[in-house]
């Protein structure tokens, strides 16, 4: 991506902000003023020089008098105070304009940049909610975290330079170059001689630094992901004495990051000192040739002073430009990463900004759910090959099957985390593929085998499950929460296991019940609970029974025995369906799994 194309893409990505336009105008005013000031100062120097020399010069001072005359000093003519004060006043105004436009421009850029960063973070956050759940499954959390923080920060650090500094630097260079050509083409050409060298140097350095910068940001993301992985699996790593292995992985990444950063920075760091060296040579040449040409009367002292000031004004934006370019390059790499993340395909809802789905309230009927010849596979691996399953309204259906047979996949399909490759799933006769995802999920509450809790109290975690317009049976929730050490006030942490796995399950069941759902999915929801806790959970669910259509995924005989019917999944299909007694009597797959002695 070249710089111009990248700048265009960033502009299109961020849209317009009037603050940045104002800041650009102010920066241009400041640049124009700073270009005029050396001319004014040159005029002041010439007035003072000619006045002082003219006063002291005797008439007929020979060659020296001729030189002084060509430099504007006339024997007997003193300082033109009127002109001097007039020019000094203009210089004063120019300095005030310069300073105030720089201050106001800086403030505007800062506000605009902070707002732009905020908007980008919002887009990344919204994106996370719009990504298909299945797409997040294979992703390392740390990499998403990195896109949200490091890449956004790095990209945002170049927004100001792109929109304001870069155009101002380029225009300043052009304006100063024009001024130099106007006041002294001779010195202008000497100064311009360095520009091809600078340009070639900058291009070479940027090319050499680019792959290292790309590696630097990629490795930064990998390090964030590594730290996240290690942090969340801290206990497992300690239990398996895996610290050495994870430390070695970290060292390897850290080395790679250091090498990439070091090499990239080394190339960038050579640029500015080389340019300073070139400028120093130019200043020596100007000083020597300037003095000679002044003695010849070819330039005035004021013009020479202006040339030196312009040479300075030209060299500082050029070195600023060359030091900005590697920064821009690095920012563009992060921009590419953020944009790639934001460009990933989304689900067609729901998102945080989707309208809230209205609830039918208490006067509702539990729905009838039908899976009709549903096929599904992950990539090339077929998991479901024609599932026909009915979840009767207001009834509890247990789904059993061997490990990896596709039970959780069936619950994912019902939640529209993934879509069937063939067949339909209906809720009360309506194909869920035609319903907004928000509408499907608003009816559901799910308890998975891997409970998710956020840091806070048990009560706050339960309240998270409430749905608008639904009034759950609070006695039931209180009953479940009574099983926790401090009831509703029990501290819960999202990262650390400060409550037991069984207590977590109690809590997530209570959260599901808090939504008073039409459809309840319990996927191994009681796998960690002891028989007494399972009984408590069972009582809680009993209250929901006839208001809710429930799907229980379980291997436990005691849990599935409480269901109204049992469906057996094998080879991608439902091969048996009936009550526990019927299935045992039929002597099929279910009887084979549980018939001999119920696994308790
Ligand atoms: N995101 C995924 N990508 C690829 N394959 C997957 C994915 N999720 C599940 N699978 C595979 O699909 C198959 C069915 O998985 P699923 O989790 O539905 O089984 P399950 O019956 O719920 O198993 P268990 O009883 O162990 O919970 C498994 O072989 C699993 O490895």
C-alpha cells in the first residue's frame, strides 16, 4: 500500500470531521505566517544594517562605500525608524497569529483524534457482537484484545499526522522552496541539491523497515494472545508443571519482537542523523558563499539571513516528514489489521444496537420446536445427517448420544450460532432462518457445561439473565442462590475459580430462570452438581416445566429420567425417541448405553 492510497483509505474509513478541517486551515495559516516571518525579519535587518552603516559611512568611502551602497546603505542616511517600527509591528502580529493558530489547531486535532479513537473502539466493540459466534470459537481472545487496544492506539497515533501535519509539511516545503527561489535562485539550487539524496534515503529506509514493522505488530498480537492464554489457564499450567514450556514460548516471541522492533527502528533511526549531517554541510556552504556574495554586493545581509532561516525551515519539515513516514507506515500496518478485523463477515443480527424484541409477557404459550431433516457439518466434517426431532410444547426432551455425536451442535443450531446446510428448524411452525436472530434468542435461555460468569456478585450475574417484560419466580431463584456461601452477595470472579464448579452451575441455572424463558437449553448443566444440588436445580426447573419447552443434553441417567421423552442421537441422526421405560424395553442404542446398569 503506498502512502497516498493509504491516506485515502484512512480518510474514507474515518469519514470527515469539521474539527480536522479547521485544524488544517489553522495549520496552513501558521505555516504561511512562518514562511512570511523570515522575509519581514530580513527587511528589519536590512533597515538596521543600512541605517547603521549609512550613518557611520563617510561620503566617498571608495570601494567599501560602493559595496555598502549596493547593500542599501547610503552615506549619511540613518535608520528609517518609521519603516522599522512598521515592519516590527507586522512581525508582532505575525507571531501572535502563528502562536494562536498553532495552539488552537493543536487543541482541535487532539479533540478530533480522541473522538476518532472512540469511534473506532465502538466499531471494534460492535463488531465483536456482530461476528458469528462460530467465527469467534476458533480465535484467540488475546488477538481480539490486541485489535481493540494496541492496534487501535497505534493507528490512532497517526490520525493527526495524516490529516493535519502531513499536508502542512508538504505545503510548507513547497512554500519555502518557492520563497527561496524568489529571493535567491543561487542559494535555492544549493539547498535543493540535497533533496534527491533525502528522498532516495527515505524510500530505501522505509522499504527496509516495513517487513520488520509488520512482524513487530503481528508478534505484539501473538504476545498479547499468549499472555491471555497463559493467564486464563494458570492453574492447569501449574498442575502440569508447564511453566518452563510456556516461558520458553514467551521468550521466543519476546526475542522475535525485540529483533523486529530493533531492526525496524535501526533503519528508521539512521534517517534523521544522516539528514542532519547533510544539512550541516549545506549551512557551511551557505555561510562561506553567502559571505563572499555579500561582499560582492550580490545579496543583502537581510536576504542572506532569510536564506539561512528558509534553509532551516526547509530542513526541519523534511526531517519531520522523514521521521513521520516510518510512524505512518507503522500506523498503516495497524490500520490494516483493525480494518481486516472490522471487515470480517457478520451475522445478520442481533447486535447491540438492534431494537429490543417485544416480549409477549405472561400470557404466552410454550413453543413447539421441530428439526426437520437437518444436516450440518464443520468445514468438511459432517456431524448431522438428517436430524428429525420434535421438542413438544411445554415438555422436557432429553438428548443423549455418544461423546462428539453432535448434541451441542444441535443446541448451537437452535440458537442460530450456526446454520443448517440443509433442512429446517421451526419454532411454532416458523422457520428460524426467516426470523431475526434477536427474536430467536430473546425466547431462549441457555446453561452450558462451561458456565460463563463475570466479576461481580452472584446477584448481579443472575440479573444479567433477566429479559424485558418477563417476571420470573423469584422464590425459585432464591432457592438456588441459597446454595451459595453468601447467597446473592457471594463474590464471583470471571477469571478465578473462587466458587466451585457445582456452585457455578447453580448460579447459571438461576440466571437462565431469571429470564423466565420460553425455551430452555440445559447442556450438561448439572454435570458438576452433587445429587442434592441436582435435586435443588431439578426443583427450580420443575416450576418452569409447563411454561417452557426444555431441551436437556446429558449423559446422566438421573437427569434424563426426569425428562418427558428422550431422543438418542447416533451417526448424525435421531435413531430412537420415547420415554426411558419405552427405550429400555425396545432394547436399542439407549438400552445398550444405559440398560445394564445406569451410570451414576
Ligand atoms: N467449532 C467446531 N469446529 C470444528 N469441529 C467442531 C466444532 N465444534 C464441534 N466440532 C466437532 O463436531 C462434533 C460434534 O461436536 P459436539 O460438541 O456437538 O458433540 P457433543 O455430542 O455435544 O459432545 P459431548 O458429549 O462431548 O459434549 C465433534 O466431533 C467435534 O469435534
